C-alpha cells in the first residue's frame, strides 16, 4: 500500500485533468442546450431534448466505446483532420465525458431557469433593460446559483465516471491501479489506496461546492 501510493497519486493528476477539461467543455455544452430547451421552436426543442435523452439514457461506458472504437471504423473520418483527435484515447475520453456531463448539466440548468420567479424578469423589464441583458446578467447568474447543489453531485459522479477511461488504455487512477495489481497480485491493498484517493477528491469537491453555496446564497 505504501509503495503504490506515490504511483496512484501521480495517476490522480491525469484523473483531475480529465475531470476538469470535461467539466469546462460540458458546462458550455449544457448551458447551450439548456437555452435551446427553453426555445419555443419545436424543432430546436426536440433536437436539444433528443441530445439530452440519448446521452442520459445510455451508459457512459457504451458512449466511450462508440467514440473510441466506433468512429475509428469510419474510413472517411480517418482521412480528415478529425482523425488527429479521434485516434487519441485521451481526447476520445474527453469528448465522451464532456457530451455526457453536458446532457446532465443541460437538465440541471434548464430546471434552474424554469424556477426563476417571473417577477424578477418583470422587474428588469420595467427598468427598461433589454431581454438579452436580463438573460445574460440576471437569469444565467441566478440559474447557476440555484443549480450549485445538483451540479455539485454531477461533478462528483463525473469524477467517479472518469475511472472508465482505463477501458481505452488511459493510465488514470484506476488504470494505474489495475497495472499495479497485475504485477503485485495485491488487489485489495491497491484498490483500498485508490478508493481512498477518490474519497479524498470527493471530500474536497463536496466542501468547495458547500462553500460556494454559502457564499452565493440569497439569504
């Protein structure tokens, strides 16, 4: 356990990189599709709903396999600039994680937008503020503030979901743990250390979200 700890700690850096990049990209995707879900155009709404339904309704592992193994079988893609990205397991994992968390984030933000009291919007309109500025300066900050608890859970779930990156040969925390086990034949000891690192990261994320909730509370 002592010998494996430094190696697993270094691998945790890869896990955090996967998590942070996926969350940043996924947040923008989620915000975009949350806005599309609020659109009154039926085709735009159906498109946004379809994206959310597909990625929330299928396992993350299947999504990773389709992007990493499936897209690579399309001959046309192998002759385009996209192949530079799609041939790398790291970027394939990022794409899968970002699309997956983006779907969940879109639902979290959509519900947050819909819980904003109409009186807040009407107050802005009565002051002569344009609807565009009301949306970007009032509605989005309020929606993000209200969605912090649910989004905190999504971050934690996504952090644990990054362990699936090891299935496409990425040496993240779980991938390194599997490698150490294959050479030492000590699965219980190694997974206890790996689980402890995951638990510590969850503890940090939980407390950061809790701090942000208190800091940006309406009370």
